[in-house]
């Protein structure tokens, strides 16, 4: 169980982790389609690069974002003693 | 009666059970293939491909019957991350995603990805900002969560009244797609197939609620992935020598691009707010496949993705699934699995769209009206495609296809055996079954828990509580079928409206209620109502064509309005009560018992003490 005085630092840490995970992903999601046309002249795995990044790329980045978030947030939970007791 | 706190017991044989299910499904398809080769009547094979899988899902639902509320509303919090994610992904994609999105990929090309991008972003936002806290709170519906979070029955009832609208739209859209696919498969009228769907839904859901949905939905998800991956893999092996369609269709896509250059397809310059995705009518093939912004302007693209993300992150038919995970850590992980499964499904269908475009360019474009292949003439005869045969050498743009027929056109055009064609239908039916089941259950629970019993806090005895929920589920399914029969609307549009409305009405308040502990009850009410009203007005304005902003972008106005109203109204009122702040602090920490489960336990303890005295 989390100690009372740990709550504030825990929540500050959690907020930072939320921003660190979410903002890069949203940036990427906004930027990729805008440059898709220019990137399409290159190819990757046989795909036009722009199409590949908007389609496969964003899904892979999303999986990576959630995986790293789960890992980091779990570390934050344990650091502050906020984790679930199993 | 099971205890609530310590049930973290995940069934260790889940993998085996679903292995058996997948083998059963595969052998069913192989048996159908054998029967077809032995000369069984075509109609029998078609009916087998419709009924056998539906009976399997409904049977799994019946087999997981339960009378324990914790099982009925949260699957006993025993669904491991992968299966919870599988359920979320398949009910998120649904028949609309499988059937309509494939058509959009085929007709609109890269621009259709704005919907996918929004969906993926929604799952990410949900995993990071909403899901862990929703799981820790442990409420069974989004409205119950809001009501308890603000300790206000009014918030609960208002949010339930508002969220009924998008849920009903989703049930309607999914039943429309599912019944249309089943009707196409069996050759019977759509109405009859809607009735079949409603019977399967009620049979599968009423017995076990969320428990049934978790396992039947997971089975339907696996069936849908398998059913779509098989035709995609066969066509991919044919075209690229690699059965991994999802990653091997790149060279085909570039070849398509070169042929489109030869055909001289235009590269239009659109206004940034243009939004012209294909509807249900015949649509000429005039857009390039890998060229962005041919039918959706850049601003529309980004805004669609962002507003869809907001809606998906708090979708009341997806979020309660998070509550079935055994813990907060698993709840976060389940969304990761959801993105994985979602990605596999969408990459499969987008690959199928690319292969279909390739076949159309190779076999149809450049030929004359008299020498079109047989599959196309039968296809055109059924009204799913058409050709403008005036020119001696037909260009690509003289062919038009119906969006919702593209998925089923690929196995026909590739001349695969009839059973594989029916398998594609079975995949679409499985996906719509899973999504319709998820939204029907969410709608039924919302009506029973938050609308009918929303005015009281005491936790009811389980007998009447489950009886009411079961009848509400039956009512929700029939209501959806009635709407599906009466509304002549485009299912994709219904789905986009539903997600837009959810994003406008619920997203700002749910996110603020977690991340801003001072949000007051009145602020929440104002946020929900203003967001919903603005979104409805934006949809009406968009349909009437007033400001030139499409109705599917309703969240663009509504979300900022909702956030601003919630913050301003909160600022006018005194700070919220101490026990609410304490509850938010409790909700933010993963450790400890789920807030709602503790309430249930205490209520039960109180009742036992009262009966002892």
C-alpha cells in the first residue's frame, strides 16, 4: 500500500510519464500523413514509404508506445510503492 | 457465490480451449470444402457457413452462463490481457471496420487510413489516460463510473441518457452490416437475417452477460482473423510468393501505382477541409491508392483522426471490457494486445483491397466492354459493380464498385473455391457478431443499471438485478434490429457519428474526472450536456451542408466546447467534497481493492449483518 506522503510525488511522476508517452505518439500521428506524399518516392519492404509509415508504421509505433508505457509506468508504481499486491 | 477481492484466478486452460475452438472452426471450413467437392448442394454449404459458426459463438455464450453479478458484469475480472485485448480489438473493428473499411481502402486508398489512425490513437490514449483508472475504479459502465465518481445520481442518469444514443447507433450499424453479409451469403432477405442475428445475440449474451461476451467475443475474434487471413494469404501467395499478405503486398502496391500512372488518374487538389469518402452507392475508381489527400483534405484527415481517437478512448462499448482484466497492470497491457490484433486485422483487409485493385487494373482496365471476365459480369449483374462501356478501350475510371462489396469481390475475382468466398462472409459475420454483442451488452447494461436503477445507490439483490439486465439486453438487440431495418443510413456514417458523439459527450468529462480532481458535479453535467448538444447540432449542420464541415467531424467543435464549459462551470462552484477528493486519490493508485468492488463487499457485509440481527 502506498504511503500517504508518497501520493503527491507518485502522481507527479505519473503525469510526466503520461505526457512522455502520449505526446510523441500524437506528434507522429499528425506528422506522418502530412509528409506521406513526399516520402512515397522512397520505398521500404517494397512499399511506398509514405503509405508504409501511415499504415504499418503507426500501428508498430502504437504497439511500441503502449509497451514502453506499461513497462515505465510499472516501474513508477514500484518506485513509489503504489503497485498492486499479487 | 464467489468472493470479489481475491479472484485473480485466470483459467490456465484458456489456451487449450481456444485452440480447440480454432481447430473446430478450421475443420468446419475443411469439411465444407470437402462437401463442396463431393457435390453437396451450394445452398447447404452456404447455410453451414452461416449457422455453424454462429451456433458455436452462441453456444460458448450459453456455456458461460452465470448468476453472480461480479461474473455477469465484469467476467469475474478473470480475463487475461490477451483475451481482453482481442475482445476490444474485434468489437472495435466490427463488421463496419472489416466490410466498409476494406471498401474505403479499395476506393479511396490512403485517405481511408485516417479512420484507422484515429482508432489506433484512441486505443493508445485509452491505455495511457483512461483504462488503468477505469479498471481501478471497477465500475461496470461508463455512466456508473461517472455517477459514483461524482457521487451524483443526476450525473449517472444524464450520462446514461446521452450515451444511449451512440450505443444504439453502433448496434444499428453492426446489425446492418452483419445482416447484409448474411443475406448475401444465404440469399434470404435482410430482415430475416436480422432476426437470426438478434436470436444469436440474445441467446449468446443473456445467459452470462460480460462473461459470455468475453469468451464468445474472443472466439468470434479468432474466427474473424482466421477467416480473413486465409483468402488474403492465398491471393498473396499467388501474387508475391509469400503467404504473409500483411507485409508482402508492397511491390503489388507499387505496381498498382505505376498502372494508375499509365491510366492517368488525376491528382486532385482539394480544400483542406474536404471529406469525400465513399458512401454506399456505386463509386467510380478515380482515386490513386497510395497518394494521400485525393478525397480527404489534410486538415480533415488530422481532425478526423483526433476526434475518432477521443471517441474510441472512452467508447462505452469498449471501455467496460478493460474492467474484466485481472488487475491494473493487465488492463494497461490489454490495450497493447488490442492494438496488435487490430493492426493484424486492418493490415489484412487493406492488403486484400490492394490485391483487388491490382486484379481490377490487370483484368478489367484496358479491355473492351465485350471481353470482360465472367466474374465481373456476374458481379455487375448483382448490382455490386458497374461499367460505363462507351469507350472502345475501357479506362479504370469507367469501372465503379459498391464500397461494401469490395471485401467479398476479392475471393471471387481471384477465382478461389466457393467455400473460401463463403469463409470471407463468415469472417465479416463473425466481426459484426462480436461488435454487435459488445454494443448490445453495453446498451442493455446501461439501460438496466443506470437508467432503470440509476436513481438509487443501494446495490440490489442479484435476482431482480440480473432479470432486468437480461430483458434489457433482449430489448437492446431488438431495438437495434428495428432501427437497422428502418434507418436507410450508411453504417459507416452511423459508426463515425457514434464515435464522434461519444468523444464529444464523454471524453472531456471522463478524462478530466481522472486527471483534474477538482472537477465538480455541476461542471461534469454541464460538460456532458454541452458536448452532446454541440455534437448533435454539428451533425445536423453538416448534413444540411451549412458551414461546409462534414457531419463526421462533429467532435471538432463539440470537444473544445465541452472542455471549456466543464472548466468554467467548475470554477464558479466551491471545491468538491472531501470524500470525493479522497476517492479520486484512491482511484489514481493501482494498488488496493477496486473502488466499486469494495463498495459491493461492504454492502453485502451490511446486508448479512442486518439479516443476522
